[in-house]
C-alpha cells in the first residue's frame, strides 16, 4: 500500500467508510490520503482503466470489474466483516412463504454460489 502511487476507494458504503477510518487508525492518512482516488461505484474499474494502481473495496464488488486481479482480502486483523441478513415481517400476508424463501437461500445448497460471488455463507 505504501509503495502505491494511487489507491482507489469508494466514497460511501461500508468499504469506503471503513477503509478511510482504517488508514486514519493505522496512522497512514498523512501518507496515503493524497494518493487516494475517491469515487462511488465499482472502484476496481478505476484500476482496470489504469487510473489507480490499487483498488480497495469489498471482494464481491471488486469481482464486478473486468480487467483486474483480486489479490485477496485485507489481513484478518484489519478486516471488518459486513453481515447481510434477512427478516420476515410477522404481519406479512406471506410470512410462511417468505420465511421458507430465506431458509432456502441460507441452506448449504447455495454455499458454493455465495462463495463464487465473493461472500461467505452463514
């Protein structure tokens, strides 16, 4: 990271907000902030166009950018995991059907597909 001439990150969203804070907490803001290209959207596309050497975003979002190599997630000690969840309104006219749908998506049957999209199953 310190050797990169340019680093793309999203302005908003979980990954952009987290990375901005992480750079600050690590004491690297003074060094890295002037190299940041901050933009909303899939920042891997900035790297694919050659406008940034590194793009930092959630793996599932980086996977949407053609023309980049994803080298992996941040080290475990620097990770901030985003948890997606689903719920069913108890007053829903289709509460039973909705609960079945959520259970179906959370089943081990979809684990490989979830991993293929850059996420980890529950």
